[in-house]
C-alpha cells in the first residue's frame, strides 16, 4: 500500500501508560500508518515523544481538529472521551475508545477481536468502537471457547487488579506507599489520589465508584460488558474486584458452572486451542500457574489451576492473568484497528 492509502492516526493520552504502550505496539506489530499525531493535556504540550524512532511533538487535544485523521485512539479518561470523542467521530475519525464512556451505548460496538470481531464487519454509524474493561477482556477470551465447548450457566469471579490499572499515577502511588512501609515511615500515606486506601502491602476490595446494589461500578462493568461481548443478554456473572499491590498484570479466579458435567482434559485442550492463550497445566496431581510479575508473554492470556470441583462435575475453577495495559487496553485497541483496517478503513 502507498503511504497515502495508509491511515493517519491520532493517540489521545499519548503520554500515559496506555498511550505509551500503544506507541510501543505500533512498532512491535509493524502497524502501517501514514502519519501519527500525539495528543494530551495542556500539561504535556511541546513534549517530544519517540514514535518508531521519529520525534513527535505532543499537541493539545482541546484545540486539535480530527479532520483528516482516520483512526483516533482515546486513552485519556472517561470525562475526556465524553467531551471529545463524539466530536472526533463527527470530524471523520474512527474512534477506538479505551474508556468506560460509551461501552454500553447501543450505537457503539464493544469489541474483543478474538471473540466478536464480526460486530465490526461494517463501520458503525457512530464512528466509535469501544474497548472493554481490562478485567473483562481476558475473561471473555476464555469464557467464549468454554461456552462453545458446553454451555455456561453462571460465573463467579474475583479479580486481583494491579496498580497500573489506575495509570502512571497509580504505579507511582503504589511505589511510594510500599516505600513508606519498607522504610518504617508509618501508615499515614496522605498523598493518595488514585486509591481509596494506602495500597502498599495492602488489599483494597473497592475499585471505581459504589452503586446502590452494594457492588462497585467495576464489578457491574464485568457483568454488563460480558453480556454485550458474548451476545448473551441473560449471561449470569457476578464479581468482586480487588486492587492488589502488584505493579502490572491483573489476575482473576473464576468459578464456572456449566450446564453439563465437564472433562478436565477436554477443558485444557479447549483452552490450549484458544487464540493467544498460554495454558499452564502439568496434569492431575500437579499445580501449575502463572504469576503477574513473571508473565511469559505480555501479549497473551495466561491460565492455570484448571480443576473440576470434585463434588460437582459441572463446576470448574481457573486462575487467569493478563497484562492489563496491553491485553486490557492498548493491544486490544490495536487489534481492533488491525481488524478494521484490513476490512474497511483506508
Ligand atoms: N491502565 C490500564 O490498565 C487501563 C486499562 C483499560 C483502560 N484504561 C483506560 O485508559 C485511560 C488512560 O489510562 P492510563 O492508564 O493510560 O492513564 P494515565 O497513565 O494516567 O494517562 C492519562 C493520559 O491522559 C491524558 N490526559 C489526562 N487529562 C487529559 C485532558 N484533559 N486532555 C487530554 N489528555 C488528557 C494524560 O496527559 P498528560 O500527560 O498531559 O496529563 C495522559 O496522557 C483511562 O480512561 C483508563 O480507564 C486503562
């Protein structure tokens, strides 16, 4: 393809954890584009970023006109997307949005390419495609092949979500908080902005805002988004989301209740055949698992501890981990872009 046929892309939130990873992935995946524009807040205007060895100067989102931009990746927070994404879409850019702003909107497809790429066979009228929550993506990537193997009745999931899920500030906050504990500086972390409690050597069973139901918005997102992505409106899933003092990599335990008895070896085989999934399994009587600090491949979903409930052969436990910034955001967004550029964005 000639450069003029390649997409012009914009990265909104280019200086953040997701934006920086998007930039790294453009190079790693040899994503072909004609021109890249880096956008962020007024704080970063004039900063120089390296994109594929080229200097790119950060511009202000507030004053940027998206006319002539083919794909705009938005990763700058929900309120920024609410303010600017529909404008970008109306100026002609296909918006791939990493925030919670539009995920449940009827005119916005919610896409995990390994699961439901067909929903973007055609350009949506809204010109916006949403990227799901970072805990939902790896889970549905396992649930879909399992549900194809034999129907799932319900899922109970607990998440163990890393500090990086709250961006670069979240990572800094964990480092500071852990440093205070290690240096015996006391428990009074007074500079928390991202987490409701000091995260160093701690666990916080509350992510995003509380709802009247007693659940948090993060927990509700996992239910609603799974239903939309799997295309099963009555899909039964319930979650507890916990922030843990891990720098990067979200872990989850899932208890999956099937309609029928399942065979452990067939489950292992089903998951081994799933796209971009690494299965940890050394057979019955052994314990095999990934850990978030030492992921084999940050571009794949890792799953282990696969075991059938000895008291109920329809019940299956598993332990999964995915790099939340890659699989949970930047990589999924690039894979959406790869899907649509091969089909309809030129
Ligand atoms: N981290 C994850 O695991 C993850 C996973 C899924 C989805 N997401 C979503 O992705 C988004 C970004 O997350 P992150 O982890 O990259 O956060 P981050 O590290 O805090 O980065 C935030 C980015 O947004 C920019 N920004 C903030 N306010 C802005 C404004 N008013 N106008 C323009 N740009 C603005 C920042 O620019 P400055 O440098 O100029 O402040 C920075 O580039 C969030 O909505 C988050 O929910 C994150």
